């Protein structure tokens, strides 16, 4: 990806499915997940990877599943961008956390092509979602990793806390020592 090329973000649709397939590749983004983890938990590993792929394709065709980032016309990034109420495993795993309002949209997971990492793809996806939330009077929520916590997970697919703070999100609480809950510019109260 040409570092000077602007990154464009589009909502994932049936037309962008081939781009998501290309971006995720044979590995299905991460270990055959096809962005099903926060919906299914570890169950995504107990079934054939093609079912995860089929489910993501169905979710994208239905709408409201995610965003695709493009650099030089090629897909370079993805984020799961969906109503929090769709994320069954997230809600089950952190059932003790008071999420509050149910009408928020979540940025729960990111995948950036290796060739495009460190070039602002995640930030551009966050900015697009924040703008979308503002336009739709909707709170955007995320669950990034606080990499400054000693022993924090190295799995940063949910994003990095500092990136969200830099984008104007505010921390609302913690799901775990190293996992924050952040919201875009609006109070969740």
C-alpha cells in the first residue's frame, strides 16, 4: 500500500464480500474466525471454518455487520461494526458488567492486512464509525486492550485503548484489568 494514498472506508455489503474474502485470506483473518468470536466465543473453533465464513457472508449480505477499509483500491482493513445486542458471546462472557443502554453500536474486532499495518487503517475505521454514530445519533462503543497493563493480552484484535482515546473516546469502565469499555464522544448514561 502506498503510504501517501488515502484510506477509504465503506460499509460492508453483498458487493464487498469478495473484498472481505480477499482480505481475510485462507486463514479467515485469524485462525478461521471470520469475525465470529464475539458472536460465538470459542465455539467458532469447534466447527468447520467454512461455516464461520458462510455466517459472515450472510451477516454482511443482511447488512450492519462491518466496515471495510481500502488503500489504493485494495481491501486493507476490516472492523466488526454492529449493534452490541448482536454480540452474544461478549454479553455472556462479561455478564457481570452493566453495559447500560442497548441501542449502542460496537466496534468489537479489527483485522488489518500485514502490508498496511502501522499506516492508520484502524484509526480511519474508528473515525468512520464515530462519524456514522454522530450522523445517526448513536453511541459507538468498543472494548480495546490497555497495552500499558502489566501482563496484558497480546491479542489486540479488539483494538488498542490509546488509539481510541486519541480518537476522542472516553473510558467508561473495565471488562478485565487490560480490557476497557470506551464510548464515542457521547455519554452512555
